[in-house]
C-alpha cells in the first residue's frame, strides 16, 4: 500500500494528540489543607467552650468564645448563639444585627424554622435598641482629612448626622485631622435612647509639655553659650592688656621687667581670670541646656495630648565636680 505524505502527517498529529490527552492531569477537587482543618477544629473547640460558659452563666466570657469561633469559621449556628449571648448581655444592637444575618442566611439555605426564629427575635429587640447621632458641624466636616471613629471603628461621612443603632453603654467618639488637635468625647447611652454627640470645632494643636521644656532648656543653652562667648572675648582682651603692661620682651605678665609693670599686669591678669571663670560657667550651662533640650525634644511623644498638669524646668547646679544643669519635671 502506498502512503501519501498527507496520510503520514495526519497519523503523526493523531498520535501526538492522544499522547497529550493521556499526559494532561484530570482536575480533582482539592482536599482541605491542614491549616483549614486546624482552623475548623479550633472554631469548634471555641464554640463548645462558649456553650459551656453560657450554661454556667458566664455570659461575657461565652460571648468572647463565640466571637472568636465565628471569626475563624463562619457558621449560622455559631452566629445564632452569639446573637443570643449579645441579647442576654443587653447588647441589643449587636444582637439585632446578628439575628438578621442568621435569618437571611437560613432562609437562603432553606432552614425555614431557624430563619423564622431569628427574625422573630430580631423584631422583638427593635423597641429596646439604642441609637447615636454624631453631629459634625459643617466647618469641621470641611476640614481636609477629617477622620471620625466610634469606639475605634471608622464612621464614614454618609453616617454623620444620622441616627445609627448602637449598644447601650459608653460610646467614645474621636475626631482627628492633619494639623488639628485630636477631639474626644465619651457618652453613656441608655437603653432605647437616641443620644447625640456634637463636634463643633477642632482646635489647633498645642505644644506638648515636654517640648515646652525642651524650648526652655534650649533658651538656657543658647544664653549660656552667648555669655560664655562674650566673657571669653573679654578675658582674652584683659589678658592681652596684662601682657602689654609689662612692656618687656618676654610677653608674659609673670616676667615683667619693672615693678610697675608687675603691679599692672597682676591686676589685669586677675580680672582676666575672673572673666574666664564666668565664660567657663556660661559654656558649661550652655552645653547642659542644649543637651537637655535635645533629649527632651527628641524623646517627646508625637501625640499632642501630653498631660496638661506636667511642667518642665531646667535648674543650674554648682558642685565640687563643676557646673551643670538638672532637668526637673513636676506634676
């Protein structure tokens, strides 16, 4: 039989195609990883611990266990227990939100009985839910980079001025913006109450007490350096006058050739020594002040909210070892 080139090419391509199909791995459903299995196991353990704590009446601890279990692995059953725990600890807003989520998910999953139970319990909580209005003044709202938080959670601008469900109890509102002093207020919200927090203005930032101390120490340091420099120049001038008073070739007040020269040189030399001592004290205080200023400035907290009752001061100290300074903080 005579084979054409086209036949050989077709045969070759067919064999190659069969080989390629045989070597292609078949997609399989991946098995759960060890990390996923461990996470699921941990979530189940936390859930069981939460149930035990709830049965023992330790509801606050039980809520924390249910929360941790839900974070690791979401399950409607866990969320339902968490909602029940929230309700029993009078966190009605959180319970209402959790019940609603369980109702929606259960209805979608065909769990009609659980969906109806969750919806019924959510509806029963509506009259007991507290609300909070964060009223941000227009001039404050216009500040660039304004950030509003409630209990550390960001509150977006569409919610400013709106009545938002919250759990009863203390609610802390913080407001911050670049170049402005942070604003903070804590309010106690009662059950079924609608409370309002008004943010009227943001102040310019205040210099922290520690940095005020740094500025004061720096002022002392600069003044000390100036005093040391001035009196140092005066001492050099007096010493030069003492040398000139000798009018001798030795150019030293201690080797004058005449009695009058010795007297004049001694007086001028004594004055030069006094001026030099003042200069030395000035430089020592100046160095101590500048060093204290540097330490205070660079170790000051970045937050402008330093305690208002704290004050700083730099005290000069003279002792046997020399002259220095002490940085003192009072409350």
